[in-house]
C-alpha cells in the first residue's frame, strides 16, 4: 500500500475519544505506523457508515498472516491496532512451556455478555485483530537481539536510545480489559543480564545516591530522544511512557522489569517487587527474564490482570477489573467523564462500631466500654478431650480444606450498601439481607463432639452478640434459633453477590494450575492422594510443572490475602495515614470479611456435621480449615463416607483438589497427640494441630529441614 493513505474520517466514526482527529497509516520500512491528523472537516451522519466500512476493508487488506490463536475484535476505545509483523530474530527464541493458562487471544466472555455476535449478517469483512501480548523477554547474544515472542519485533539498534525508540513504536504489548467498563493494562518488557550489558546499563542496581542519579539521568536523556519519559523513581521496575501530543509518536506506556535488579533497591522497592521476584525465580534460584515473561503471560491469561504489589492488593485489582467501580460516559458538553457504577462500593468510611476492624477507633472505644463486637472468624485452636475409643486408636489423621473461601464466595450475597440500624428486624428465611444481627445462641443445643458453629473458639457463647447473616441463617435452619427474638440489626441497603466474577477467575486459574501438576477434578480418592503426595516433586527440567506450582501458590495467596484486605490493619502506617488511605478506601469493609469468613466456617461445620451423622466420626481438634480425626490406619481414606445406592454422598468430607474438598495433611501417632493434650499441668497443654508439620502422611517423623519447608509452605499459602 502507498504511504499516507487515509483510512478513516474523524474518530467519532471509529470509536476514539479524540473528536476532530483522523488516523493515517504510514509505511515506515516494513512496518505500518498510525499517526493522528487534524480532521479537515466534520463527518456527517451519511458519511459515517461509509468511512467505517472503508476502514475495515483497508485494514483487512493490510492484515499480516494470521497466527493460529487470534484475539477477538476489541470493542474498547483505543488507538488503532499495531500492524503485526514477524520479529527480526537472529537466534531462536526460548521455547514456551506447554502450560500457558487460557491464551489471552482466545475468545472469552466480557462483562458477562456472550462473545457470540447477535446476528450472522455482515456488511463488511470481519477484521482479525493481532494478538497483544502481556509480556516479552528481551535478551542479547553475539548474534543480536532475541525475544521469546515471535510477533514482537526486535529493536533496530543496540544503543539505549534505540531501545527507547523501540518501546515507543507501538509494540503489540498490552493487557486487554476483561470488562466493557474496564481499562486495558500496560504490557511488560523483561530485561536480562545480557541485555543490560548491551545497553550499557549496570549489572546490579546502584547502591549510592550518586550512582542512582547518574542512572536516572542516563535513562531520561535516552528516553527524551524518542519523546518518552520514565518514572520519577527508578527501581527494579519502572514505567516508560509517552504523553499524548509528545513528539515521536502516539501515546504509549510500557512496564519495564529488570530481572537482575529484582530484590534490590530500597526497602519499599524490595517490598513492591516480591510477587515479581517469585515469578522470575527459576528452580535453581536464579532471576531470569524469560522465566518471568513466560509466567506473566500464563498469569495474565488466567486472571486477566498484571501481578500486583502483594497478593492482597492483587486481589483488589482483580475485583476492580472484573467488576469495575466506574464507567465512562459523555456529559452534556460531549466530554468523556467517569461515574460510579450502580452497585459499586463507595470511597468513604462506612464502618459501624460493632464491625469496624481491630484497629479502628470505634472498635477500641466499644471494647473499652465492655460492649460486644462482631467476632466472626475461622475456627481457632479448638479441641475437646479424646473419647476412650479415640484414645485407643493408633493414629490421628489431619485433613485440610482446599480453597475454603472460594467454595462459598461464588453466590454469597454481601453487604454492598452501608449498614443501617433496624429495630426489631423482619427475617426472610429465603433471602435475608446481609448485615449484622443481635442474637442469643446460648440456650441452643448443639453437638458435643463438634465445635460450636457460631463461635470462632468453638465453645458455647456466654451471652448475645453480633453475628453475620450466614451464621444466623445456619442457626435458624439447623438448630431451631427463632429469628423473631432478634431485637436489633444493622442491615445493608444493598445486598449483592459481588465476588462472583472474582471467584470464577480465581477458581479456574487455581484448577488449571493444579491440573498441570496432575491434580484434577473427579479423581478417585486413591489417585488423588498419590498425585498430591508427588505434586511438589518436580524435575527442574519440567518447565510446565515448575511454572504451574509457582502460579498455584500465588493464586492461593491472592484469594486468602484478598479476604484479609477487607479489614487491612496496615501496621506500618500511623493512625492518621491509615484512617485516610485505608479506611476511607472502597476496599476497607470489615463487614464483608465477617460475612465471607462466617460462610466458610459454617460450610466447614456442615461437612463435619453431615460426616458425623453418616459415619459416627467427629474431629477432636480443629484449627481454621484443618480437621484432626482418630483413625486405625495412617490414611485419609478411612474418613470417607461410603456411597449410598451406588452414588457418592454429598456434603461430607471428600478428597480432591476442588474448592471445598479435602487433602491429606499429615498422619500423627496417637501417643504424640496424647502427650500434648494430656499433660499434667493444664497450662502446658498444646493444640495437636502443632504436630501436623512434624509428621508425614505415612505417620513417620520428618527431618528438621522438612519441618522448616512445610512451615514455610504454609506461610506462603496464607497470603498477605
């Protein structure tokens, strides 16, 4: 095509937010680049359809050979797509692993709507958009530049200025939005040690102010040659961007990650790169750019967002991506603005004294007055005396719930609106509103062999207290609690299952990662136990399994950390800063955390209760999601409920990797359990759950180094 051919009229016709401008595609060597030009005249309604059809036809003619996996047409408001050209590789790129999650270019639901067209009739050829990649690794050798994605072209030269020009050429690097009201994310370029040497950058991050200032100046000067800028503070990760209207090309933004610098810099920079460090670390402990880019591509394909600073903040980013709080609109002057979407959580302190979080002044004041506050938590260190029969058994088997929060959050209705006081509230057993209820469960009869379902300590409550809706619903339905006795409540003005999309993303990512490790839904109990026992024994050469294990660990940390984020205490902040930056943020909603944890605790109690009713077995110790049973053999198979009429019994302990199912944690000789629980001095007695990291699933004691590894793995899975 000839250079300078006009493809479209004003971009009111092509979905842009720059009224009065046109797009021209100009050939630069072997590449086509887009440029904005002032529209010489306004479009008329009659010319609009013709211009759009012309744009689609000419783009289709220019389209490069289409790869096997082609991204669906993007309906977002953005710049014209980058014309896809083969990268100029002088050496073969590193092979990608088999595990890639869901490819970003594959069709998927957006904003809850089907990806299928409304009609099969078309008036113009279908435009196949090129794939945009979330990350690419740039390496260097004696033969030239190497990239691990063929569709990304290499820089034209080896100077630092050449590299910045390359960043600003409109590379096919971007994270597509996953909701119609959302925004796309910046693509990532990962630099290797060899690349730093070629570009003349230091092999390690500067440790002195003078050296850091020199590096900042060097990068800023080179960026300026391409009309680009860099972050005010340089660290192991930084942004390279071009503002709208700046010389050198269109607006662009790229996230740069320097793999050899990760884990260096000041304390804040080290903290903010912890998740990236996990993704970049190879099995032998090296920080590798290609490993980072490969894992980021799988991570983005699974979750649809870039890795955040911590698992907790990543959870917040994911919720905002799948359920954006704001949506774009045009005001009366035709200007693009954003407004809060219906059902979105507001930015303000909406807490009440009985559920304000441990650090909040309202909680401190309530406790100082001796008033009750909501204590909806996971079961913590509950244990009862062993029965004579249990004490005679040779083993104690510990089983742990997999992804317990994800097993309840899909349809859980949460208090989106502020909590408002209601006197003598009405109770709707079919659909009670989310909120806190003043209830007295002290007189209710519950199973003596199980922890009390309404308290985190598992003991009978000593008086009335504030309980979340899931707990009240369970006590009313299963234990005969009379809701008409409730005199006070704080109920939400709007109740919605706002974590449905968040849960679906994390659940599917979790399941895909574990499937790559040989753990799949529907496995027989024996097959699952064997696969789980071996899933961390990975050959360093098995890139697929190594990546999947890292991603599975991160996904678990994200959903666990996300639950805690609703009541973040942020101890590193002073009180004033915490109140302003955390409490007034939309993500500080302790009452939501109370509802989620109450629902997970109740779901766990349901399984214990039904297993007891079906098999006569009850746990003698519970801590969070870990249950300990007395058994004849060091095997979790002994705890399973036999099928009824050839069909598995639902709602009981089941072995499997799916959310809400159980894995075998440890088998402990019963004498060791009794030694801890039956010490003569009551103050010296300990919870038997402390032994789970000291014994294998075969009932054998672990070596000291294996104990340390097991405790470290638990800390990693607990999230942030």
